[in-house]
C-alpha cells in the first residue's frame, strides 16, 4: 500500500499558491451561501451543494493530482473547477439532501415535540453522518476515478468502512478549523480548505489504491 500522506505534507510548502487560491475560492463560495442563507438551515445546505461543492470538486481534482505525483498549481485548479462543476454539484447534492431532511425532521420535532418523529430523525441523522464521511472520498472518486451514481457512493462508503479513521480525522480537522475561525478570526478560515483537501486526497488514495493489499 502506497502512503500518499508524505507527498501531501510536502505539498503544504511546495504548493502554497495553490493552497492559498483554494482557500480564497472555497471561502468565497461559502461566504455567498452565508450572505444569501445565513444560519444552519435546509436552504443553506442545498445552496452549498450548488455553490461550494463545484469549487470543492475542482480543488479536490487538483490535490488528487498533487498527491498522486502529478501537476498542481492555481491555473490547473481554475480549469478543474470549470471542468468538474456539474459533477461536483451532483456529488455535493447527496449529503446536502440528506442533511436537509435531517434539519427538517429536527425542526418538526422541535415545533411539535411528537415522539414518533424521533425515529425518522435518528435514521436521517445516521444517514447524514455516513454521507458526510463518505463525501470526502466521493469527490475524488467522481473527478479522478470517474465513478458516478450508486457505484461512486457504494465505493465511498466501502472506503469509510475499510478505514474509518481517515474521514473521521479529516472531519475533525474541519471542525477544529471552523471553531478556530469563528472564535478567533475568520481570516484563519482561508488557511483551511487547501490542507483539508490535501489530507482528504491522501487518505482516499492511500485507502483506495491499497484495497487489494
């Protein structure tokens, strides 16, 4: 099994322009979502699938290339954002829809207090967790491996089952970055997307390419 993490760690220095541009691009898209739909709500989540996910797909395609020994750079990232915008939105729509359903179930339970709503809330909540964890690999599988639909998501879920610490670790970095960015200074959020994409790419391809090991 080839470990792509050392390449990702070296790229933190060698690909600084790419990481800076990735941070600006992702945060600009996320900022547009916050302006149009502030707060955590179903509409904001679905809007993120349309605005943030296409950018993330382009960033992921570029970091995939870097960790697998290919080219990187800002120009390639911009080309990839354009190339994979539709695929990114399609991939992002899956966790977005599941999360939106969970938020709706929560709002319904909060408004009515009906106990029976806890069952669909628990089911949708569990599906949301799985979809979010699988999404880190699903973007790479779509833009780099060319998988789509059920094959894409079943493979992503299989990678989660095979190495759960990989997506859990990436998600932990995302949570820490959000906490630091919101409690200290929002400008720190610009530093997070690029390294997170590198870690996600390294973890995905280390697990995926080592699946027969």
